[in-house]
């Protein structure tokens, strides 16, 4: 992160990267929206925002992957549970399959967006 940016600019960068609206950011750090708009034209601010956005996207991607791994583990435990009858296991498997239907497109889009941010 650039050392040329002041404290409020760095706060704005992190809030923008996190998806907070400009009007809310301006109110939180007690500036006008026009000031924030001008900051967005500064090369150092743009670079810091790109870096912060990339970090946020990576964090989201990692969290998503970890949740999927944990969820799949729980489902796997359920399917391997000898105490569950075949009907419950089939229901669990079918619900899982219905939830992941079409999710490859979402993961591809997410990966594409993360790749674009690194360019």
C-alpha cells in the first residue's frame, strides 16, 4: 500500500474494496463525495484500491473454498453414517446435487473476476 496516501484515503480504499457505498464512506470519514471522487482519480489511490480489491476477492475465494470443503466433509460423514437409512442418505445426496447444479459457472466467473483484478 502506498505511503503517499493519508489515513482517510487508506480508510476509503479499504471501505471501497469491501463494497461500501461512496456516500456512506464520505459520511463515515467526514468528507464530501466529490472529494472521494477526486481521490479515485489519483494514481496511487487507484493502485491501492486495486490491491485492496484483489485482497478482498482472494479472501472471499478462500473462505468460499473452505466452506465448500467443510460442507462436503459433513455431507460425506452423513453418507458414510451407518445409522442413517438409505432413504435419508439418498435425500442428502439429491439435495447436495440440486444445490451444486450450475455452480461451476459461478466458480468460473469468480475465478475470471479474480484473474482480471490481477492484470
